[in-house]
C-alpha cells in the first residue's frame, strides 16, 4: 500500500484552521483525486459526549455517512475500481465545532501499490458562510419527530453552504455555532455573540486567524434568529450588525457580503435592510431566504434538506448577478 500524508500537495484541505488534517468546523475536510483500485483514509477521533460524523463523497455523490470511532482507525472509500480512471474523493466533517469535544483529524490516505494521486480540479470561487444552527446543518438530516440535541442530526452535506458550493463550483468554508447570534445566544447569554470569535482561527481559542491565507469571493452571513429569541433589542442588534460588517470587510476587503435573512423566521427585517445605507458599502446586499414549511421542516424544528436546497438555489441566483 502507498501512504500519502494529509499535508501532501496533491491533497486539497477544506475548512478554516485545517493545516494538518484537523477538522474543526462542519464542511471541513479534504479532497483528493486518485487513480487507484482502492482507497483508504487514516483518521483519529477523541470525544466523550459528542461523536464526530463524517460524510464521504465519491465523484460528486454521497456514498457514506458515519460516526468516527474513538481513537485511531482506517476506513475504506472503495475497492476493486478501475485504476485507469481518476476518482475524486471528498471527506467532510458533518458535525459543527463543539465545546472542547468531538475532535477528529484526518492523517492521510492509502492507495494500492499501483495507485497514485493526481491533481485535484481547482474550484472557480471561494465562499465563506457564517451563521448559527441553520448554517451548521442542525436538523438537516433526521425525521421531523426527532427532538434530541445530538451530533447525528447535524449534516454539512445536506445544508445550504455545501449545496451552494456545488451549484457555483466553489470551495466553501463554514464558521457557525448552534444557538449563537450577533449580540447574544438563544438564551440571552452575551457569551453567544459569534462576532467575538470570528478573528480566532479556532472557535473558543485564542489563536488568531490568518485571513490573508484564504480570501473569499463572497461572504454569506445568516445570523439574527437567536438574537431575537434571546431578547436583543432592535437597536442593540443593528449596532452589532454594523460592527460585525466592518470587521468582516476589514478581514475580507474584496468579498461581496450578503446578509441572508430567514429559513427559521425573519427577525429585524426593516433594521437589516436599513444597514445597507448605514454600512455605506456598495459591495454588500441583504437577501431574503425562503422560510421552512410543514413540507420542508427537518429534525429539531429546524429546516430540513429540502429547505436548504431552495435556500442554496436562492443564494446562487443572487450571487450570479
């Protein structure tokens, strides 16, 4: 067998702070293109309460989704394939970042002795998506009857950020946290203000993020649902939005910024529309996303995959303009 470390130049790593295979955020992972009869992935995990889940995409189609065993292990992506034809493999973290738990690292991939990695096709665009449980894909998989807050019901591949990337041929980076908002969390806690963590490389750490290493063409922000639930006033919310917009612009000077409203309620709609003038930035827009319906609801009262699909298409049409 041939072993390729995850830092190999032919392995394309996905997600913020993924320097050596550490998958901190949902939709982080790697992409590789292999001409081989078989392919295995070397992975390790550490967790107590919340197990990390991975999704495996082969040539554009999801072929597996599973919880990673605690400790170090290998899993098979495929065997006995035609080694003359390149196969694009993407492995993604399905679950969001958790508080000091749910760690997963990809160490490398293995092919058969006659296999080899070939260059990965570069995507056309780079898009960063910032948000809360909706962006984290909470409830994007599972029955609408499910109400337990567990890792199994988070899905990056079913959520609108990844779907948007597929529609626009873009690399996607997600920075989201369930229950967080612009000014507070769902229960009014000021700890749950996501902008306070935006310039950190890994959420809940002190390491600064190097924004120059990856500059997006667009930044999508979908926050506000938890501010409303947490009792934030419209004035506090608008001030927080404007401050965060200036931070995002400073960190991403050329990106088009979209504030996306909706999917699970549309709080502060007039205030958000008013920020267009107050922000004074021509490269910024506000977009209404479709709300979930009885037919498109997912687990835990959150948008299901069908709602995420319509939201991704709405964003794609907007960004194509």
